[in-house]
C-alpha cells in the first residue's frame, strides 16, 4: 500500500460533507459545502429534494469527479479501532482498512442508502458495540489513536465508533461512510484516493476524515455550536475566507459544512497536516487519521 507522499498536491476545490448514519430516506443532518482555492467564501450545495440522502451525496460526488480534482472531507470515522476490529481477520497484522470495508459491505449490502447498522447488529460483530442500556461491564470504550490525539490537542473528544448510545454517537455514520467510500473507490479507482490509506496524488479526488469541531476550535469558538450567520462569517474570517453573507439562523449542520470547507483549504498547503509526527503505521494502513490532528497547530488568531 502506498504511503502518504511528502509532496502535497494543490487542490482547486474543497468540499465538506456533514454526514449522518441515521435510518431513513433523507436526513436533516447532512449538509454539503464547497469552495474554490484562494479566499472565496464557501457555498452550500442545495440538495436535490429539500434534504440529502446518502445515495444522493454519492451520486453528486461521482458527478463532481468530472469537474476535476478536489479535497473532500467527510465528517465520519473512516475505520474502527483495530484493538477490537483486528479480531475480525485471520491475520490481523496483514488486514487493512479496505478489508474492513469489504467485511462491512458483505454484512450490510442489503441495507438501503448505504446504511451500515446491520454490521453492528450481526452476531459475529455486534457483541463489540454498546447498543442499548447502561454501559456494560465488558465495554472499554475503544478509540483510535487519532481520536486520542484529537483530545490531547484540545480539539474535543470524538466518540468511539463502538458506542451507539446517545445523541453524539457516531458509529452508524462511520459504517455508512465506509460503505460509500468503498463504492466511490470501486466506481472510479483511478480518480479516487482516500487519505491516509492512499497517497494524495495530483489529479485525484482525495477524501479525508474531518471533525468539524477542530475547525471551530481553531477559529476560537470553543465547544459551542454555530447557528447564526454572523458567527459563520466570523469563523470564516479566522480561516482565511471572505464572508458567506448568509442571513438569520443557520443550522449547525450547514455551519459545520461551511466552516469545514474553509478550514480544509486553510490547512491544505501545510506539509505537517499530511504527515503529522504521531501518525503511525497502523493509522496509515488500518485506522486512518482526522485531518488537522497532530499538526502542531492551535487556535488561530487574526495576526
């Protein structure tokens, strides 16, 4: 498997997807924003019918390939903690994230709209997920290295994908994201790269895992959500973007997508973002990495 290149390509476009693993047909929790290189403000991409489905996001991204390369951030974990997931494979050291994606797809292929919940309910894998009730005695809340580093960097506390309890749970979104990423790579293998498992080569649409709270924290917004157009513009200004000039109330999903698109662009030219010192071989091959974690940065200033 190719390792991340030291040479970071220039991206003409940046796309951020605030994602959802919910059951259903369309989801208020999905938002898509896009911006060009430079300082242009990010703009929301209107969904085809009021709210996005995951299948519609997939179709839109496939169509976007025809417009050339881009850096695409998706707000979901691209893998599971391999302290647990390694047991799914006869040779844990040889297994890669793509083997995990194949395993998830084999179990959840019958679920519509890239839903991945069937994997967490399967008798061979469901015992690893905290799915209901009080925390079981056996549950140890496993995290990937990048999630632990995100916390150490002060960007927030990402939930474990194995915890399927509470409003902040992310596991079903992670499983749905793995299914969609697998489908994208199969649909356009010569034009899609998923970082850090694939090197970000010129001419590719490169997908990375994002954590919107990281960009909000770096723009000085702490832990509070943004739901106001003026606050969106303030955050964009810290991230080197001109104001979006929306009006009134903004959903936190739209705000996360807009701020993430600008934040990805702000960080993209920094080599340390693509090669953080803490990112180890397991992260590159099996667990993945949150874009912007461990790069030595911190809260931005206007200076």
